[in-house]
C-alpha cells in the first residue's frame, strides 16, 4: 500500500503541479461511460455495473452516477450500503449545474468538489464525497451583480447541517477607475450544526470572517489579486492571512497557470481552511481525533500556504498545494492531483491524494485515518472500448464514531463515447 502511494506521489511531483481551483471555467465534456467490472472492498469481490454519463448543453451540465454492486460470495446479493433510503436516488444524479464558478450566475446541485468560498481561508476545496459510501446531495448558488454578489454552499439538502455563504460588495465599481473600481469587501459565515451526527449533543462549529481583495490586473489572459482575510470561530480563536494570487487563465486558448502564496498569523484554537477536502471524514473521528477537539488544542503560530498549477490543451492538468504552521507539529496539509488524457496515445490517468496531520515526509506518503487516495488508469483498447483499473482508499464510518480502512479495487471494461 505504501509503495503504491510512493509511486503516485512520484508521478505527481516530477511535473509542474496544479489544483482543481485553477480551472473554474473548464468546460465539462459530453460523454457516455458505462461498464461491467470487479470491485474488491476489504478483500471481498463484487461484480460492478456502472453508468456515469456527462452532458453539457451551453451553460448547462449534468452528470449521472449509477453504481450497483453484487456480492460474488453470496449468490450475487445486491450490496445495499449507500442505498438505505431515498437519498440514494438523489446521489445517482452526480451533479446538475448552470454556469461555472466565477460566472455571474453559477448553480450546482449534487456533488460538491473543490467547493471554495471567497479566498478559501474558511472553506477551501470542500468535498461532500469524502465518505464515498455516504455521498451527499448538496447545493451551491453564486450570483455576481457587479456592485454586489453572494457565494453560498450547503453540503446536504436532505439533512442540512453544514452550510455557509459570503456577501461581498464593490463600492467603487460605478467610478470605472482602473484597479480601484474592482476593490471588493466581503463577509463570510460557515457553520456545521451537528458534526458528530448526534442531535442530543451540542457540538456545533461556526466560523465567520471579513475580507478585502484588490485585483491589480483583471483580463482574459492575466490576473493578479492582493487580498487580506480575518476569521474567527465563535467559541475558539482567530486568524489573519495576507496573500497574492497570480494567474494566466487563458493563454492562446490552450494554457492555464495559477500561482498562490499566503502568509498566515494564527491565534490559539484556530485552523485555516477548517472546512476542507477531508472535513467530512475528520468531523466525527473517534478518541478525541475529531476536528473540533484538535481545534481546541491548536497553539498560536505563523504559517505559509502555497499552490502551483496549470493545464495544457486539455491533455494534462496537474495540481499541488501545501500548508504548514511554524513550530506546530502535524500541521501539514497536502493536496495533489493529476489528470493526463492521451498524452500517451489512448492512455488516460487520473489521480487525487489528500493528507492532513503531516509532520514528516513519511507522514505525507503513509495512508491512515487522515488520508484519501483515488487513482484510475485506463486504456482505449478499441474504438469506444476502454479497459481501466480504479483504486480508492479511505476510512469509512462503520458505526457511530468507529472508522475502519476501506480499499476499493475495480478492474472495469467500459464503453466511452464523447460527443
């Protein structure tokens, strides 16, 4: 297992890195993907039937996910995990959207992947799919009216616990003065009303903040933004961040590049980007490892955050981000991502790796309760026929507060058609 992650990290680190966030305006493809394969979950084999088409019609996009597992060792009995209630039907709709993040109107229902509010100091690349067998059906609504705008997010419409939003204004927009007209002030609040899933306990977490951003350059081919954020937990500490974001969103229509650097000043009992990619796994860990317990133990520190990413002609997208607090043990948080499509003819490779609680490089490459790994390697063998191997590793909640590791290994023969 460790060797697999070592190989994955090596593949991601030998090339320039990028993150999902550098591609807010990427256009989803139209394709039909379906197949029959095998899935091993904790060493137990299942026959898998899946359909995962995606469709794009102008500003509209729709992604479906129908995945049925049958137990090979129990007369092909249907695996009911994840299908216990009516929400399973909603989860079959992976997403429906209008527009893209950063557009004047952006609406997304279903899966939330890399959901970020504002500059990300409170919510950064949050995912409601981290617990794969308990995926949620969320919603995002963003509106930008030039002078004023909002960003919102709800993790699960069927059980509203985690939600938040940001209201921002551009008071000088009507002056049409270069640079100053784009000056932006914002206020954000995000709350999780019930992290442990027990309504009898009072363990809610709420964080609010204010921010200011000044785009120095804002064009279709180059952008530079300076920003400053302040955030505070209602029952815990506060923190501040100053950052710069430099990007080349569209160079000759084939190349994107995004660079971000932040310096952070964090007080006692404060974590930056508290609602992040692995939050759904961290919110209710056992034995005092849950995120709120770790938040209460955080000491004041200074830290840094860096991101570097880009894509070329849709052939590959590569991403990496890392944050660490000065003098605070196990404060490292790593995100790596790669997507290579036909760089080698007919070969497709997708990989994600997220890890928190990092102290050493050994921690970064070791799978434990603070990590998640996803990888798929596919080969278009003939026409629309693709043979692929999928691998997923993460911890799952087997009973309230009890987590066990789960590996999913899926060889798949699928039909893929882009149109």
